[in-house]
């Protein structure tokens, strides 16, 4: 009964609305409200700020929520472990990936699903901050993100590949294509970059600051698809993490040029909540990823 009550509390904290939380739990709203009230009586403390609408959790409710999230995750792991005993791996693996790493995620998920046909994978494009938050709340099983650029807390880390930066443009736009290009020279071209609030753009801005240059892109967008479209169809160039360069087809006549002066690299890898034991499907995925050499693959 505690598990069900805890799931009601977690759903209410997530949905911030009694009716939506009840629908997410496949119960009626009175059933959900009664379950949370029973939990309050059993623990002897109020957990909900009550009014005509959901207001929020009390400080005690916030503390209970953290335990509830962990207990539900452990219970799911127990069920998964018992279900998988003597059988093939099964379950749902929830992954988050920063936009810069999305082209690389299929190099993991495709082969893993082929090896484990009983596993389904859900992939979301998320910021590194959202990945950390979702791991903390057990809404995510693992994330593919930068390992060094911004703080990561209470996680296990598995480095997978080293990100490099490339200058990309239509070959016809460049004329003579150099073997390498300096960051200072790249800044002289009409650039299409990600928006300044995105982590990859913050990294690029920092590299430019280190050489005393303020980039002034002509186009800013919140997606790599937007960048790819402007490079393909407009008189614009860009700076991309090297996995995204594979998005251009061989017939598109796009030049991808390594950026130097400075050569900047950083580690991309998997992170998972630092807990023991891990859910079987998470442990298997991390073990599988550790066997791969993504630097060699792409």
C-alpha cells in the first residue's frame, strides 16, 4: 500500500494538479486524494498545502517526496530483477541526451536493442541541467552529456568519446578549401550558431573569449536542425561538434574543416544516478557502452 501511496505523491508533485495526477496513476481523483491523506495519517505529518487547487508540498512533503522517488525506483528495480531472473533482459530504459550528442546516441541504442529484444528505449533531447534534475528525481535512467564542462552531482560517469569542433560551409562558398581553419578566421564568416543560452553555444563563446574575439552570428537558432538547414540552403557557415557533420549527405558538397588555434576537445559520456544496486537494464546498458569505442566509430 505504501508503494501505491508514494506513487500518488510523486505523480502529484510532477503534475501539480490533482486530476492530472489521478489520470497519470489510472485512478479517480478521490482515490488519489484518499491515498495521500492515508499516507499523511500513517506518517503523522501534513504533506500537501491545501486549497481550492494544488498549491504545493509542505517542507515535510518535500522530504517525503525524495524518499518516495527513491523507494519507487528501488521497487521497480526489484520487480525488474525478479522478472529477468532466468530470462532475457526486459523493461524500459529512459535516456536523456544533450542536443550535441544526439547523433551518437543511436550508436548505442540500436545495437543494445538488437542484443536485448525485450528492452524498449525512450530518448529525449534535454539540456545537461535537465538531465541532472531528472536523474535526481528518478525520472531518467541515464544521460549522455558533457562530463567536464558544467558540474555533475551524485552520478556515475562513463566517458564515451571526445568531442571536436568543425567549421562547416558549402564547398562552393569557400572556394579553396583549407585543411584546417583557425577560430579567428571562422569568426569572419557569416555564422549561424545556437542561441546563447544553450550549453554548446556557451562553450563556443568561451573559446572565442579565450582568443579575444566576440562572435557576431548573423543567425541564431535553438536547434541543430536549424543550423543544418541554413548551411544547406543559405549563404551561412557554422561551427558544429563533429558528430553532427555526419548529418550532411555525400551529395550535398559540404566542407567540414577542423578548427585549430586552439584545438578544443571535451569528453562526452554516460551518467547514471550513483546508487547501488542499479536497475538491471541500466547496469546492462552501462556495461554494453563500456565495450564500445565511439571515438573509433565516429
